[in-house]
């Protein structure tokens, strides 16, 4: 049973699904961006508004951040097959306009966020320990579940993010994936206040947030990226040192000199295999290299002798759980982290992907679903 505040006559299709009440303001169709094959045309068109299952809420998505993962999903870069046809997107922020009969803890009008992890089994060992994203039965927004590049989307009520009233939905949307992801990665590095952390890819969507979270957590930040404009952004966001890889003749030496022996932790959010491999060389002895970015087909290489003698750690960090989400949003709501965003219409999504492929994005692009 879908619980909403007003009723209207429903279509034969919805009637066939079950007894459903809908708000007068919820249409039968909506605008969305959909593709029918990996790498195929991104079509901005009218598509049906989804009907929430008993465990789901229906969200009127106002804004959605655009993540590099969305580009990978469209292209089919990863070994995990996407749902086809697919509506991408997993950084959606909006208003709850409907809910299934089993939903608890939500009410109509609440602000809600759509995350990468849409749902998991909640009963396996990994889910019990708070590693829901690693669940073998994980359902992924914008990958195996239609995501937030549409005006109305469904989300599992347990995993959907609770957003405080009054929050700027455009600015909070990147926090739902990029923010949570880098915050969890920084926690995984096991650093203490005053430690150096290097952010590789520091001016991009994830990197620009990683710099801020690291600063807010008391770390000294070295940002790595290419170009004067990116260096300016990193410094404005709280980076203490910027290394321009397009100008450095010896990245390893420059980073180690700037940090007096190498950073204690490295957060790799870039999609450069070379940059990832370099981080195993410049990281401080006993330091931790955290892998976040997912360049297609990439392999990390660490020379065994140095790896052992320096006693370095290499860890993967994959988004975050519900507690990480709540904490990451709290940093944002309390003004310790801001989203450097560029808002464009949902219909312009193909152009955003082009900029992404060309490495020309500063900060995070956010799509307004009403345009």
C-alpha cells in the first residue's frame, strides 16, 4: 500500500499492480535520461514514474550530482553488468512524496537522499558488521536500480539518507556519494590530527570534498592535480600544499620534500593508474595508501622490497555505511564542508559526461531535474 496525503484516479497499469493511493501532484510520467545499451544514446525523454515497493519510498528528485561512476555505468566499464535499460545517477536529493506499506521512520515531506547503495540483504555477516556495500546481494542506484537522473525515483527506506529540513538540496547532493566516499576513505587511513594526507585528484568532484573533510578532521593536506586553476581551488578549500603533476619533474621527491618524508596517508580519487602506482612510492614508511578511484582495467603495483621494508599499507575503500552517511552529512550541515558545484539542466547530462572524459571538471556538476 502506497501511503500519500491526497488521492486521484490511477491508471490501469498502476491499478494492476495493487491498491495504490497517489498524490495529486505526482504525475504518471516524468522527464529522465535513459540509455538502452552501454555506450548508447543518452535519451532525455518522458518515462513512467516508478511505483515504490512495500519497502521503498518515492522521492521527487530535485537535484542530482554527477559522479564519475555514472560515466562508467553508461559505458559498461566494469565487470558487474548494469541493468538495461537504465536511468543512471546516485546522488539524488529531494522530497518524499510516497512510501510503501512496510516503510517506517519516514513521513511525507521529509527530505531524502538517494545513495549508491540502494539496498542489501541486511542479514549476512557483512551487513551485520556495517559493511552493507560489500554485501553479495547489494542493489546499486544508477547501476542495478534506476537512479536519480529522473524527476521521481524509488529508494530503499532503510538505506535512503535522511536530510535535515532546510538543507540546500543542490549543494548536499554530492555529499550523498562523493562526500560519504571520501569521508569513509579518510577514516580508513587511520590518521591522527596533524598527520599529512595527500589527495590525488584533489580538484575534482571527490577530491574537492576530500580536501575539506581532511582539513575539518585536523589533517594537513597536500593536493595533487594538474593546472593553475586546480591549484587555486585546492588552496581555497584548505589545502596547505599543491603539487602540479604537469610541472613536477620528480613527483615522488617533491611530495616527500613538502611533507618531510612523505604523507602519512594517501587518498587516491584520481582515475590515473600511474598516479595510483606513484602513491606507493611517495607514501611515508608505515603509511596507508587508500584506493578509491576506479580506472577501468587498472592494476596497482607496489615493489615488494620497498613495500615490506617501509611497512606500508594498501587498502580499498568503497563508499560508506549508514553511520558514515549521517556523519558526512553532519559535517556539511554544520558548515565544515561545502560543495563547489556547477548546476545545469538534466537535459545537459551528455555534455557533462564529455567534460568528464576530457578531465575539464572543477568541483562537481549537479543536474536540476526540472530543466
